[in-house]
C-alpha cells in the first residue's frame, strides 16, 4: 500500500507523518503539544506513580498522553513545539 501523499498550495509534494507514540517518561507535561493540536489527539493526565524515579521527584505530577491518535492529520506541529522530543511520527501506509 502506498503512503498517503498530498500537494501543498505551492505545489510541493507532501507526505503527512502521523503521531504513533508519545514517550511519557521523557514528557515534562508542559502542554505545548496539547495547545497546538487542532484535533484533540492529546490529554493531560496524572503521571503514574510507577513512572517516578527517586531522583526525579520534582517531575512528579502531570504528563501528556495520546487520547485519540487516530484523529491525527499528520501536520507534525506537536513534534515541532516539544522541548523534549517526545513524539514519534510515521507516514500512514
């Protein structure tokens, strides 16, 4: 099966890369990806108690999680604003 492709308004070929995973261990819960996502693919949730290291007690609290990755349009805005590079994207095949 061929990947989904498109063309920009300027005529440049474009292949969307859809969010496939989010590394919650690396996430700092800043909410930047949530704010730029127009499709509500993310949700802010409490970090699981098992995810906390004794050295990282200051990072306890909230973390981003994929809420609806199947609604992703492949724009990649979430990855561009993430300061910790938590998102994994791939083209749909």
